[in-house]
């Protein structure tokens, strides 16, 4: 059993050692290729991250644009409501002025009725 365990450890350790050995023995050209590949991989990951961020920024922009359009529609509706309320106020004030004028005329009529009639001249 102990021999089987030792054999298994050696069996697993051999490929790991073999995988590390070529890295140490790389020629200058192979090392340059490997560094270039690593840089390309890092640049690709950066590209993917930037694309993702750009997609998020685009979605944020589209959301803000739609919110702006909705706010403009709402502002236009409020403006129409304000104009309608202004017209109603102006009409109410005009009616009030007419009612006041009619009241003043009625009071004038009452005042005239209470005045003493002019003395008759003989």
C-alpha cells in the first residue's frame, strides 16, 4: 500500500516537473513569443472589460435619454395644465368684475331710491 502511494506521488510529480522544465529552458525567441502572448491575452481581457463598460455606459445613456423625453412630455403637459388654469382664472376674474359691476349698479339704485325726492316747485 505504501509503495502504491509513493508511486502515485511520483506519477503526479513527474508531469509537474516536466511542465516547469521547458519554461526554464526557453530560448530568447520562445521567451519573447511567450511574453507577447501574455501581453496579447492581457490586452484582450482589457478589451473585453472596456467593451463591457462601454455597453453599460450606452445603456445608461439610453435610459437617461428616455427619462429626459418623459420629463419633457410631462413638462409640456404641466404647461398645458397651467395655461388652462390661467384661462379659467381670467374667466373667473372677468365674471367677478361683471358681478361687482352689477352689484355696484344695484347699490346705486338703492341709494337713489332712499334719497329724498326733490322738492316740488310751486
